[in-house]
C-alpha cells in the first residue's frame, strides 16, 4: 500500500488457493451413440463445488440439464437420448454435445462433441390393396384380381386404415409403388385414401414403400392371386412367291405362335386373320380375304394361294406389290410385311410356242413372241 501524500508504502504477502473446474473424462471427443441407447458421462471435480450435466442436440442449443450435484458420474437414459430425435426430423444423424458445468463465482464448462445416429426408426406400415383397372383384361379374367402380364393396369391403394405411421418423431413424406422397372410416387395423406396406377405391368411382385421425412422406408410386398404370363401373338416367318417365280398366281405362307390358354372367364383364341396388299408405289392398302390358319398346340401356320388385283388370277405380273399378313388374338396383333416382285419371265415356254421377256399369249398364232424392242448387230429392227 502506498500513501498518496508521502508516497510511503508497505506490503503483506497473501496466499490464494485456486481450484480446477470439473473436466469430462469420458466420453471422448468424436464419440458415437445410437438412438435408444443410454449415455454415461464421467468427470473429475477437484474443486468439490456443485456441478450439473447438460445435453445439447443439435450442438449449441441447450436441450436437457440435470440438477446440481456433486456426483462425478451421470447417465442420460435411453428415453432421454431418444427424445433428442425430435430436434432433427429430416436426417439420420446429428451432432450431440455433452457437458458439465462447475458452479462458483461464475459458471465453468467442459464439453465433448459426438454424433447421435438414428436407428430402429423405420415407419410402421403393414398393408395395401390392388386391383386391375383395364376393362379389356377384366372382361377376359372375370375380375380385377387376376393380372395379365403386359396388359393389366394395376392400381395400388393405401386406405386410411392401412396408412403408414412415422416413428421417433419422423413424419411420412410419401409412398412409392414399384412393379418391375416401373415406379410411381404417391403423396401421403393422414385422412384420405391414396392410390397410384402402373399400366401394362410386367411383374407379379408389387412393392409399396412408405418413406419418412428422414428417408427411411418400410416396404410391403404382395403378389396377385393369379398372374397370367401372357405373351403376344407373333408371326415368326412368312413368304409370298409367284408360282415358279413368275406369273400371276401367288402363294402365301406364314407360321408363328400365340398364348393358347385360358384367362379365367374365357380362353384365348385367334380372333382374326387376313392379308392386305398394295402397289409398292401406293400408300393405300387393300384388304384381301380372311385366312384360316392351322393350329397345332400354341403354334399356327398357313399355306395357300391368294387373290389380288387380278381377282382369282392373282396379281398383275407387270407390277410389284407390298403384301402383309395381319393376325390377332384377344389381346394382341402381329403384322408381317413382304414384297412381291413382278412376274414377267425372261423366257416363257409353252406347247404352242415360246415368248421372250413376257408371258406367252395363246390368243395369238403359234410361234415366237418377243416383248419389247428387237435389235440386230446393235441396230433396232423392231417393226
């Protein structure tokens, strides 16, 4: 101490004892804990002062604090840890901070930061229903529960009684219907029935996922009571030829297979078969006669002469034609298109004579008939 007036001073030694704040000894930084598990925090407390434990989640926001105590160990219960999930409803992990406060003339902190992981929190989801909405296949099968591959339109329905429920503070964001490689998302509703339809399904496994706000999901899988592995009718090969390669008479031949089974309410069958033709330079198809294929199990075939633009005589030899066969069963259609060339022969030999570059005209006198210009030694001698 120093006097202000005389500047005389004196002193006395004073001894002050300091005490360290409480420090966490476990867990360490970067610890990891799963939701639903308890967490014990241990510390040393050389001061012997009152302390309190706290829990922040997300880090920086005080969520839970214990009462004042002198105990150097404290356990956050599984229920308390689980309750922290309410503070992060859109992710499956969050930073979490545990700490201890030492009380004295101020508050002194020791903290450790780790990760809280969401586990065992998939939504509760138990069931959905389905129905075929394709009127054509329903007529064939006799109901909406039998599914025809490639043709049934499957409507999946989640009623309010079957709605999904989120767990551990998550909410349901949507449903996802997956059938084979096709999928559709369905908006969630807590109070109304929701549905989605996938057309022309190609699988007998229907998966409905309930997806929550964290991206966790629960899937319910069902299969139809009857799945009909239908395949389209198909013409595998076909040919159309002029008899002997020339002339107007034309033979059509084709073969293929179809699904020769029953749908339920009725059997499958070939319902229509015919051919069409047109000049290769035309855009207009002309329908020919109906055809009756021969059936052998699930296979069909046909061979026979057909009428054309020359009626019963067949097809004009001066022209080429596009010819196509059309065959249908109760669900599908197959079309096979071919080209028929002209029927003009290079040489036509008959009992009455010979024709060059054309058909022999028997209405003329017997002899040699030549169509087109005639040349001798490079000079035209056509009369």
